[in-house]
């Protein structure tokens, strides 16, 4: 049973990016299909259910004493449950509340399974392998400029002339942004961001020899696919995160025991990264130049401003329980008549979305939960080791992504990424570099 559970969990990690799903109900007030007002069951839901069954068959270990983070999380879940009562469509709201309970289980499973069942190094390798698989698909999509026909894995139908498909506009031309099997390039960028940091942990924090082919085959492919998503925020966070880490190490180089092997690997990765970025920018400069330029007239900016204002107004109008969990887009559908269906989507800020759907108490409880997790992590580790600083930078980047996009709260793959990151932050007892 233990071996089977491990296999299921490792399969789950590899399958996180797959969008394979079945639509159960469409609950849009206008009667047509809308992503955010529909009920799905994903393949990864079934794997999570299997993990729950495995855990339920075990003798439950004595639980650790709940701390402020646990109480804050329980309070947030309770408010989310009560917000169902305020929802315009209680069936849709109940579905979204059940999703919160599902990821609450995943958070605690991942938090405690690391101690008793899993080897962190194996998780890193699975994330890296999954990222490499997605990278191959992403590079192929960018080369052919259309989807690859992998509908069984959840790949979207991609053509540059389809409405709602993410492209880079440069002049009169369109360049398809890489999707992999995920529903949007930004979500692929987030998963590859996770895979890149997993590679850093695996490659840098272990004295064992790491063959050069791992850098040229795995890292270069993953970084190239990461850039092909043209995700401004996440690519920017990758650059800023590396800069912060290098600055911190330079200022406090006497505080960290840095070996000569580690320094060589860092310089080698830095050189390879710069080379990939330079070659990519040279070959695709018109597309890169188009994405770098940004103004308030840019649809990505103007739409985000509109959604932010709308979410803020909804939160102020219903400050106690909000619209009800999962109700933001449904409320838009009932209140606005947009000419394009894809404009009905959540606010691109998970914190404003939480406030709009569960009220200010719900937002305060969730932020308190995150705050206490970070506080516990920094107090326990004191950031004595460089890998501890690296993980804090990675985790903070995930939180910052939530300021600019909603997928960490509204889309299966993003939700899994967020709650696994939260679970790993809560589990501070493992030395990742010593378990690889």
C-alpha cells in the first residue's frame, strides 16, 4: 500500500499540468458555456481522491499542536463555507467551496507526507521531468504555430486567428505564445518557473557530480520554453528573484558556507542563462520588443484595471461574506453585456478576488495564514542556509504572481501549485539539499 501510494503521488506531481477534464454542469446565468461558471472533474481530482483514501486507511499520527497559521486557515475555510449562503447560485458556490476543502486536504497531506512517505529529491525530479515534457510541447507549438492535437492531455485548440488565444502582436503579425497542455501561457510559465527552481535546488545544493548534459538538455530546454510563454510578470519575477539572491549573497557572503563547487555551478548556470536569453532575444526580437513595451492602452493593462476596480467595489458593497465563493464571474454575467465572451473572467488579483467573494474577513484570514507560515519559516530556519533563502524567494514570487493573475485561485493547475507551495512552506523540517 505504501509503494502504491508513492506511485500515485508521483503520478499526481507529473500530471499537474494536464488539463484532462470532464464538464459536469454549465451554470452560467446566460445558459452558454463559461469557464468560471461551470463544474468540472479533472483527472488530477481523481488522483487527489486516491491520496485521500490512502491517508484515511492509515492510523492517523498524533497531530502537531495547531498554531496561528492553522487557526487562520480554519477561520478562512469557515468564512468561505458561510459565504455560500450569500451566493446567487448556491450550487456553483458549493462546488467552489468543495474545491477549497479539496486543496485544504492537499495542503495537509503534502505537509505531513513529506515527513513520513516521500523523499523531497524524488519530488524535485518529478517536477523537473514534468517541466521538461511540457517544454518539448511548448517549443513544438511555437515552431509550428498551432496546437499539436493532444486533446487527451487537455491541450487547447490553438491557432493564431482564434479569438481568446494568447498571441504576441508585432506589426501586422501574430506569434502564438506557448501553452503546453495548460489552459494559458501564464500558467505554463508558472509551472516552468517551479520546474526551473526545482532544477536549481537539484543541481546546486548537492556535492555529487551533476553531468553537463543535464544543464544543456534539461535546463536550456526548460528555460527556452519558459521564455516562449512571453509571460511578462513571471519572467520578470525570475529575473528579480535571481538578482535579489545574488545581492543578498554578496552583502552577506560571510554568513553562508559556499563551497567552490557551488560557486562554479552558479557561474555556469548564470552563463548558460545569459546565453539563452541573448540568443532568444536576437532570434525573436520583434516579438520580445512588442512584449516589453507596455502602456495603459494595452488591453492586458486596461482590462486588469477594470477588473480590479470592479472587485474592489464588490468587496466594499458586501464586506462581511462577499458575493459568495466562486460568484465573481457569475455576477459579471448577470450585470454586464460584453460583446466578447472571454471578457467574463475573474479579477486578475487573487487577493481582490478573495475579498470580493468572501468579504474582508475572508481576505484577512487568508493573509494571516500566509503571514504566520512565513513567520514560522523564518523563525525556525533563521535563513542560515542559502537554500532556505532561495525557497523563501521562490515562495514570495508565487505570492506576487497572485497580484497580477487569478489562476492560482481559479484554475486547477494553478490551485495545486499554490497549495503545494503553501504546504511546503509549512513543512520546514526537511533539509532539501541533504535528501537529494
